[in-house]
DNA sequence: TAAAACAGGTCGACAAAGTAGATCCGTACG
DNA sequence: CGTACGGATCTACTTTGTCGACCTGTTTTA
């Protein structure tokens, strides 16, 4: 368990946002999900940079969807969290859940 | 809501660890809690650096406890999460909870 | 009592993550 | 054409994350 690599806060959120719509999101989907669920506005730069890093770490992948639909013409990327990504997410969640549990007195119940 | 500042992953965990034992932890308490609940081993350097930064941001405070106890007459710091710290933690938790909820299909239930 | 062995902490430095603005490219529209 | 626009990339800078080495008083102990 030595060199476990932890997810940064934003990385974690991005990964989660990718999965939110069925683990096949476009850049726009992601930023909308982030804005909705985390009340967090991100710039394109921030988002794509993070997406790239996540891929470099093998936690995420994408395929190019040749565009001939809707707005027709432009290809766009569809992102998918990999197995490793899901695993990292689980670990991260479990750690946080533990910690929150122990601080519950002050933080208040998780449910609310 | 403009310049909301988000907690980094580690900062968050440290804050949580401080509260775990009643919001009055020593450096050692914190690193033990981190190790126990998050299965995460941290060096003194990492820990104290983060603690300092957290204080600089007003999310944490400490007082020096003059040492007069048994084997260690050394003074040590006792850390406490501030109101703002608790607030930041709550926000962070709520965002993550939302995101997790939407990704539940793949991550599995939160309860476990 | 000098010198290890310790506990608790501080420093300096560097890697990784977070963030945004300018820019680019192909398409739609007037 | 020229402008607006969605989608994405690049460049560059700030914050966080992480450590190892060093420092300072305390006990132990030969």
C-alpha cells in the first residue's frame, strides 16, 4: 500500500462528473454536471487540463466521436472512467467517509 | 459565492482528522487518525506544512500547551478547526455527496 | 555529566494539481 | 466574405502536496 496515489479534489469531482451521465460524457456534459452538483464553475482550460492528466494516469479514457449528429460536423470527445479510475474513486470515498464519520459531532449528520 | 475557495484533498483530510478526537488534536493525534481512517501515512513535513497553510487561511488555529506532563515537559501545539474551517468542510462534503449520488450505479452504495 | 535516543517541530525545495486566458479550427448564419 | 460560436488546445502561473534534513529541549544511561 506504499505508493498509493491519491486523487486531488478536483480530479475526483471530474471523474465523478464523467460517470454521472452513464460514464460517457462530453466536455460540456462534465462542466454542466460540475456546476449543478458541486456548484462549481470551471473554465475550459481547467477542465481539459485535468482531463488530460487523468488520462495520463490511466484513470480515464476517451474516444473521438465523429460528428455527424446534431450540430453536425465537429467531432467531439467522449470520456469514460476506467476500472482504475473507479477503484481510485472508491478508495477516496471510503477514506473520506471514515473521516467524516469521526467528525460527525461537529459536522452534523451526513444525510442532510 | 464568487471566490469560493475549495479545500484540497489532503487539507480536507487533515481538518477532519483534527476534529476526530474532539477538535483539539496534537500533531501526533492527527497523523495517527489519518493513518487509521484514511490508511494514509504522512511525514511530519507534509503534515505541519499543511497545518500552517490551513492556519494562514483561517480554517484552523492552535494554542501552545505548556508541557508539564509526565515524560514530556515539552510544549506542544493543540489544533482546532475554526468556524470557517467547519463551514468549508461542510460545503466540500455536500458537493462530494451530490456527485457520488449521481455516480452510484458504478460506485456501489455509499453505506458500505 | 557527556552523549545517545527521543519527541515534537521547523525549513527549504521541488513535484503535482488547480486555474484561467488567449488562441485555434471548422461550421453556421446573414 | 466576415462574424459568432461551440469545442478544444496551449501556455503559463499559483496552490497544494510531499519530503528529508535539521533543530531544540528531555529523558536515559554508561
